[in-house]
């Protein structure tokens, strides 16, 4: 395939994200909401002064974009580091466009990243890349060379409709045990499942989420230690997202929200991220109860998949109770200056 690679930075990258990127996303059925123009532009606007957005665009002989990869460059004067734009908040990273998984296009993205580190002295941290994508396959190859590290993380997807009867007997017993606990709670309290449907409700629900405890995997993403992970940054991003394809699902006992999940959708796929719970109700396993409500809700609305996303080892037992399909993401990093947090 005849194509060339262009590197756009700063305002040029922002213009591309707001323009040509939208068409690439529309033409790419495999792209997730984490590759949408709205999501990426919103996070680009939250970058600190030491970071700039970067777009690698593969263009054909006529100049038409074929695929593109969104990145961010951190330069504090001492060193330079390239990371995926919206990392680590996106559950999965991949290029976007109808030729995003073309072997020659994917190879050109990886070759350019290698040049940046080998000739430009820049650190590379390509985190949470879908292992099955063309980019993931080529990153896996270079990770075997000296000077690179790789970390693999399981990625869980629950196919809908979910059939509880297909679970193993011990797992069904565990689900029934939790359901009985909630039945007892419902006998004395009002238990309410809800999901947002308009912008203000989304922001109101996020304000509630910010006061709950994130799963261990998300501790750093919501803490002030993360460069752009504070609640006000999340609120700015949520204001940019379409409330018809973005919602927060909540489970409440009386007027107290005990579990919540932010969800993004595309087509008949739902992508869950940032699960949070009320530690005071931990004994009721509120996140599992919310998942059961969410799975039922999505099934009734015709969804065919719920992506639980990155699932590190401590979380795999809980996710495994929903009989997910396991794939993986990979993080490929230059060493020794760049290490996975």
C-alpha cells in the first residue's frame, strides 16, 4: 500500500482531531469510544503545560487520511516522553480509521515510534494497546528487542444476553448468595437502580461518584497524584461527551448511592470504566449488584457486549464470575528511564 506518515503537533493535531478524525472514526467499525474525537479532544484540552497533543496520520497517495494514532508528548526540559493521548484513563488504545489494522500502516506507526526513541532520544510508553490490533501485534514484536519492556493485562468482555444458567454451580451459588443479601436489604430499604439520560444528570452523578471509593485499579486515576485525573478534569471531559452515548449507572439504598460506573457506548457495545463503591456497604458487594442490574438493563436495550476492560490479577476473580471472554492489552515501554506506574 502506498502511503506516507505525517506527524501533527499542537494546534494542527487539535484541528485534525476535530476534523478528519471524525470521518476516520465513522469508517472504522472496530474503533471504541476511547478513539472518538470527543473523548480525545476533551482529554487533550486537559493536558498540563508540559504536554502537547500529537497525531500520527497515515495518508494515501491522494493525501486522504487512511488511519491515525493520537499521542501526547511530555517535555519538561529534562526528558521527553511519548504516551497515548487520554492514557491512562482510556481502557484500550488503538489507531483509528478503515486501514488502522493494515499491517503496513501499523508497521509504519511502530517504526516511527522506534525512530523517536533511537534517533530522537525520546522515551516511549505505549500503554493499554489492544493486543489483537495491528499496532499491538507490531509492538509485541519490538518488545522482544533489547531496551524495551512489556506488561500484559487481561481485558474482559461479557457477551449479552448473559445466561446465568450457563455458569458453574459454585458461581451460581455465589450469585444467589449475594442476591439473597440484597433481597433482605430490599425488605427494609428502598433499593434503586438508575442511569443518567441528560447532561446535568451525568454531572450530578459524577459528583456522587467522586465521593465513593474506586476499585484498586483506579486509585491513581482518580487521585490528585495523576497529572490530569482530578474530578474537575473528569467533569470537563464529561461536558464534551454526548449524553446519549455516555451515562453513569448507579445503585442506591434509600438515598445513598452505594455503587456507580461510568459507561461509554458505541453501537451495541457498552464500555464500563471507573467502578466506585461505598466502603460502608462493602459486605453487600454493591458493585456486583450494580453489574447484575446493568447487564439486565443493557440486554433489554439490545446491547450485545459489556466491556469490563482492563482486569489486573486482583480483579480477575470478580470479573470471572460473569464468564467473560478474555483478551488482553499490552504496554510497551522503553527502558530504563520509563517505567509503568
